[in-house]
């Protein structure tokens, strides 16, 4: 196994991080079975690691490895489907699907067969190993738990019972992809993805770049122009269908007219948590909170056992770093809830950990000014001990202003200040990058009290049914300062 000096590791090419080697297991669509859970649990034991971590692409990562995984272990992981059989493409980002694909009572199309077919295409085309490892594809079935707002390079969103809308990511800032005016029949989706991937590969040959900074799909689109890139893709796709890639800003309106789900509904990342009726009669799924995506060996084994005994043996990982146990009968729900609690896990969306996000921070990343993982866990424990939240709160810790863990707005964002190793705090996303005043900074031990003050003020001073966002927006900067710094 060789060490990958790029920033995106895979199981065959771990990356060097501050806390040791970092590697990722590829889990297409985030779907695991019980035997894979057992393999993961024994992997953690053999490596003496406390936990594996679900990522925001619904795959798994191992941190703090002292040495490479040996060949025998790699073969075992590939044999049980935890690594691509083809090491050339294992590093390409995990294929994302709606985590409730096939069980969502509102979905238009079950996208799992498409994700499998795309995974197979990638595995059979090692020449695509030259693509940036950040090349990312998502399939959204148009149901209640959508992923079209996740920052993929390409997303296919179901807009009818056989039709998809093509979305392309063109933003430097990790914004969601936008529709480009192309509608595809289900059986045209994989050929279209193949045509885009092969056109992108040819674009890389023109654009150059090196192993550390390969051109992204958006660079290839920028080089040809959107319509020009569409023409290149058309040549690759063939003439069975004619299409033109159009300006996504115009398509935003078009999407509304045509009823694209993403244009109408805000996607709530906690929607999958708790107990939900499936489209199959007398079947339910349970969304389980994993604090910061951390899943201990005992919990991996325990969840695998629950899934086998009370479900269909399947476990779904989500892009919000949680998991889903599907196919549980109504009669077993209370028992399963109890067993989940026995594993020190919860299913409530209002738990302080349910929407807590933190990047690797100072313990794992050279750019981290603060230990985000440690500080986020400390805050979660403080809030769990002192508050009962009556609605989910999204709190995002970032070790610097790059926001790797969450690109979209959070209710509260804390980011590390390099000079003081303290946190700056913003309601919403990072907007102010100017030099902070000392009074705007919070040393890590002061963060739980400050956030606790804010939540207490919200609970006691809000109008009936007022959202956290509305409450904080109507406070002046001076009022917010006073609340946060109250003793
Ligand atoms: S946000 Fe900054 S500190 Fe956190 S992982 Fe990204 S680069 Fe590293």
C-alpha cells in the first residue's frame, strides 16, 4: 500500500494527517449489511481503535492509524464489498444516494439500482482513476430525505416516475449543484454519467494539473463553457438524444415551473432521525444519532445484531453522519428503541448531537487552530446535561474558515482563530473574516457556557413558535453579545 499525499485518501492509499494515517472505506449509497458490520467491528478491535467515523458522504473513515493496513486485511475488506475491487478508482468519492432510497413513502424512484450500476461502471473503467478524487455523484429519488442540496459534482434528481433532472456543481465554495436543463429517462442516467466522466477525463488531458491538484469537473466546464462542455458530452453520449446544457441561473426558474423537488422544499437534515413509516406496509425505519459520526466497535456490532434480529440485516449510513435501521415491524419498535439506548445511542432529532458538525480540527488537520472534535463533544455533553431542546439545533465547529465539515449555513457556527486558538462565533454561516476584537473570541472552555446562555435566552424570551433563526435575527449585536457573555 502506498501513502497518498493528496488530501483524499482511500483504503489502498491512506493520507498522512496530524494524528496518524487516515483512510476511508468506500460504501456506495452508504448501505451496509450485517456481515460488513462484523468485519468493521473486528477491524476496529485488531487496530485497537475506539471508533470508526461516518463521513458527510455516508462512507466510513479510520483515523489515527499507526501503520498501513496489511494486504490480507485489504483483501478481506474488498471481498466483503468495503473497498472497490479496482484500486485505481477506490479513491473517487463515495456514491451518494438518498439514504431512504427504496423505503421512502414519498420518493418517485428507487435510485439504488442506478447507484449500483454507476459503481459497476467505475469499477470497470480504471482509466477514470485520473479524475480528481473529489469527483462526486449523487442520486436523489425525489423523496422526503433528499440529497440534492449536498455538494456533489453531479446529481440526478428524480422529477417523475421515470424521469431525472441533471444537476451540475460549478461553485468553488461547495454550493449545491444546479439544474442545467437536461431531462433523462432512467436508463439514460448511467450513459450520461459515463459521457460526462469521459468528457471530464479528456478535459484533464488538456488542462493538465498534478497529482495534488487535479482539475475538478467545474474546471473542465469552465474551460469549455457550460454549453460547450454540453456539446463535448453530446459527442460522447451519441445522438440517441439531443440536449443542450443551459445556464443554471435561468434553469433555477425553469426548475420551479417544472416542479423540481429541490426548488420547492427546504431539505431538513434531521428528517431521517426518529421512527418513520416506510412505503412497505407495517415496516418502519429508525434514524439513529451518531455524535460527530463516531461509531464504536461495540455499537457497530450491536447495530448489526439489531438489524439482523429485528430488520432485514441492512444498515444505511447518511450524509449527515448518522445511520438508519430499516425494515422494523411495528410490534418490535419499542424493543429496538430500548436496544439502541442500551448502546448509548438515541433516535431523537432534538438531541444536542443530532445536528452537531465538526471537521478534523487541530488534532487531525494541519490548518486547524482549535481542537474542534474535542470541543464539540464537550459542548454536546454540557447541553445534554443541562438542557432539553424542543427542536433540533445545528451547531458547526470548524478549525479554520474553510468549513470542510459543513458548507451550508448552520444555526450557530464556531470557527478557530489562528492567532489566539480561540473560537469566533456567528449566527448562521461564516460571514466576517476581519480581525476579531478580543471580546468577540471564546476560549474553548468558555464555549459551552456561551452557547448555553444563548439557548436559555431563546427558550425564555422567544415569541410562541418562534424559530431560533428568527429569535437571533431580531436581537441587536449588542444584545447578542450580552446574552453570550452573561455570567
Ligand atoms: S475546516 Fe480547516 S481545520 Fe477543519 S478540516 Fe478543513 S482545513 Fe482542516
